């Protein structure tokens, strides 16, 4: 009787199994389209097109069998580290959003922008996802290609040196790994139209008073010491790479990745320059410039020949030392050697 009962229930079990397999396979074939539709909807809700990634959303994305039809680019963030200026997480996050908005603006076709989605994931909310990727240091950006099955080993990490050029270097990284074209980075204008109109109005209103002072020679622009100080400042600003630091929003220093309690003021590698490096080089070059200006404009006024020679010797020794330090730093950062000042047979 038991045998008969089992044999009679076998067709029913077989039918149920086939039905479940059919339903399961049907869901698998539709899951990729459903996930893409969900991601497109979430992206449309964000002003810059960056999706807030959570553990549950990541599980839904990775549930799609590989190869998937899209890649995902993830910016790993931690709110508790935003106060650490050496990491520059808020600035990098802003550049990441700019990268996303530029990609959508340059690629309005859904067939193209549907192949790449931008995400920001927060440590406190998604520690499980951080562990899956093996992320233990920030800043960090990763691409998960369509063929990825293991998030830790198959995802592609962006090099730390590539953060130096902000959104532009991020775009180069994405284009090289996904073969998708990001296009030009659409940065907002530094000065808005309202600010320009306000500045023009202020100039027009104050122009009669300014003209009166200029004609009378009673302005700060007629002070020669102010011009001298301005010239020195511009010289320091130029040779120290301060404009690069301002545009790229580079930190003065950063934490050592191998020893978080140690600060790094000089970064070895030509792709990145910290603010402290610029100040050091600018200070050394400014010393040389001031010594050169002093010897050519002030030293000639000294009547004592012995004093002239002594001051000239000191200026040459200090200038030699300063330039030597700059060349040493350049050799250390870039690896490119510079020939010595003296012939090799003298050394």
C-alpha cells in the first residue's frame, strides 16, 4: 500500500517540481530587466543621478546572474570621517556626483546610460557591504564589472593617485575599465550671473568716488610697498603650485595608509601633490628669488667691498642649498634624475 501511495504521488510531485522550476527560470529571465528599471527609477530621483546604495539593494543587484548588462561604480563614504581634512571625502563625493551628472548629460540615451550606474554607500548603514568588498580604508572607489561574481576579488579599485585630478581622473578610470565614454565634465561656473550683475552695479555706483581718489593719488595702489608685497605673494603663489591645490582641493597632508596615526606631508608619486609640498617648494623658491632681487638691487648700494663679497657668498650658498632641496624632492617624487650642477669628474 505504501508503494502504491508513493507511486501515485510521484506524478504530482513531478508536476509541482516542473512548475516551480519554470516559475524560477521565468523570474530569473525577468530579474535583470526589473533591476535595471528599479535602478533607473532610483537614479531619476537623485539630482546628480547618484543612487544611495544599501545592503538590501546590493543583494538585489548581485542576485542578477552574470554577465549583467550594466556596470556599477561605487563611492565608499563614512560620515564620521568627513571632519578629517586629509581624506577630503566631502570634496571627492562632490566630484563623484559631478562625474555622474556629466555622464547623464553627455549620454541622454537610455541604451547608453543604462550600462553604468553610480552609487554612494555609507559605512554606518552598510557595514556588511563594506565587508563584502573588503574595504578597510578611505577614500575608495570601485567598479563592479558585468562579469563580477565575487565583490572583493572581481571589483576594480581606483588607485589613490588618481584622486588628484578629481572628476577628470575618475572619468579616465571609468572609461578605461568600462569602455564607456563619460564625456566632458560639466562644472558649474565659479561666478553666477546674479553675482556678476551685482558686482557690475557696485562698480558703477562707486566709480565716481574711485576716479576722484585715483586722480588725487590717494589710493592703496599708489603704495610701492604694497606692490612689492603683492609681487612676492604672486611669485610664491605661482612657484608653489597653490592654484593646483585650490582647483583640485588638495589637502595639506593625509594619513599614512600603513600607519593611521602617522601623517604624510610628502606623497611619493608624480600623480598627486599635497598642499604641504607646494608650500615647501614655494618657500624655497621664494628664498632664491628674494636673494636674487636683493643682490641685484640692494647689494650694489653697499659701499664696503668686503661686506658685498660676504653677503654675495651667503646668498650663493643659501640659493644652492634651496635649489638642491627642490631637485631632490622632484627626484624622490617622480623618479627622474637631474644632472648635478658640477661636472661628473669633479664629484
